[in-house]
C-alpha cells in the first residue's frame, strides 16, 4: 500500500489533499463529510477585511442595536457630528463590529476542532495591513492549527508604486509572525512586478508556507442591464497550469513549503502539482461541481497512480519534474513555446 502521508508547515497530514477556504468550509456538517471522504486538512472560510467594513457601515445605521443605542445616548447625534467626532463614533462601532465578527469566527474554530480530527487552518482575507495581528493572536488562542493569510492587492491605484503595494505583504507577515507561534502561510496572487523574486523574498520572512495562487474576483458586465456582476466564480480544470508553472520554477528555491491552488479538479492535476514540487494541493471548485465524494476519488486515483509507477511514498516523486530537476529547464519558460508550437502546426 502506497504511503500518501506528507508534511505541510510542520503539520503531519495523511495525504496532500487540503480543502481550500470557501463557503463550503463554513459549516460543521460539511467539515465532517470532508474528513470522512479523506481530506487531510481544511482551510475554513476566511474573515474578510471588507466584511468588517460592511458590518461597521451597517451598524452605523442600526438604531435598534443596543450598543449603538448606548453609544448614541452618551455621544449624541453622531450622524450630524463634526469630522473628528464622527471618526470617534466610527472607531467605536468599528471595534464593536470587529469584535462581533471575530467572536463568531473564534467560536466556529473551537467547534470545528471538536467536530473533526484533521488540522483546522484558519484564514484571513485582506487587502491592506489593517491590524491583523490582533485577529491572529485570538485565532491561535481559539485552537487553530495554522493560519493562512489570503492577501490580494490589485495594483489598480495608479498613484502607488509597485514597491508600496508589495511592501504590504511583508508588513502583514512580519506583524503576524511576531504574535503567533502556529504555522503561518501566505496565499498570493500573481500581481507582482517581479513575481519569482518577490516570492523568494517572501519565503525568507519566516512564513511557513506559500499558496500559489489565490483566485481573484473578476467583474463582468451585463450588456442588457448595464450592470456589473461576478465573473467566473469557480475555476476551470485547465487553470492549474498557471500555478503548476510557478510551483515548478520555484520548487527547491524557497525557504518554506509550497501549496498549489486553483484549477485542481482531479487526481491528474494533483499528481502534476506534486511532480512540479508542491507539498500539498488545495481543492475547492471541484467540490462544488462533484460533491465531497470527489475527495475520495482524488485520493484513490493518486494512490493507484503511485502503485502503477512503483512509488512507495510521495517524497519519491515530489519535484521530479521541477525546473531544477529536469534536463530541459526551459520547458517552464517562453523559449519552449516555439518548440511546442511547431509540433501543433
């Protein structure tokens, strides 16, 4: 029987299949089903920075909330207050919204730890430095086995330089690593001026893992209603190639573990990511499409492939096809395009 066990950020996992953060991982019954079908770890649904902002705005308008009533009674009509007074009111309500959101999240972590025996990885999804160290410390105290920071900064602010945008990643990691002892991973997009170099630098910050890549929100336009709506929310089964390329290029060059994400729908994509050098893979969209039984199909498919190739453990083939280990490293780069293109014609 093939040994599918692996290590990720110091966590001992029974196989390399980690369930990525999504609405599916925000429900205890779902977590139990995921574990039953063979998931090795679960990243629970993120706390979103925008969620806290939206809840703050909602509370500002909620005259029936007891805390807001108490504050209004002592403060006065903050809606007609001066800028400085309004900021004081906003700060108070922001802290209340933050605490309420966090308390709900911490309770879910504690409940999840009781419901399943696999590692629970918490997640915060942010677009700025904010004060995430406060959240991180509380998340560790709640019992999370690790923390994933899903940091996505779209370089759409034309007044900010690439250096300013990218510095946020380093600032967030530094602040959080100072206050927690649990493993911390950073889930990245590919909007960097020098992607490979930036990832290598981030791996040297003390972060325990890098997840390549997150799936950013992409807007679409309704040409009949003249409205914006969400683009493709789930990934396609060919989207794995983007992360596989960079996993392969960076494997053996980082000071931390690598998790591959996006577009991983079946055992074939899982095997490719492991061959490229990933320590684990994250799956999400395929569960929406195929149900939790897909986890077992992937695990069984991986084991059957290993048996067919006479591999007894994942370590025997992990990184076998990384850029560092293949005879033609250019296969991962642009120069290989003409060779492949000539075969198509």
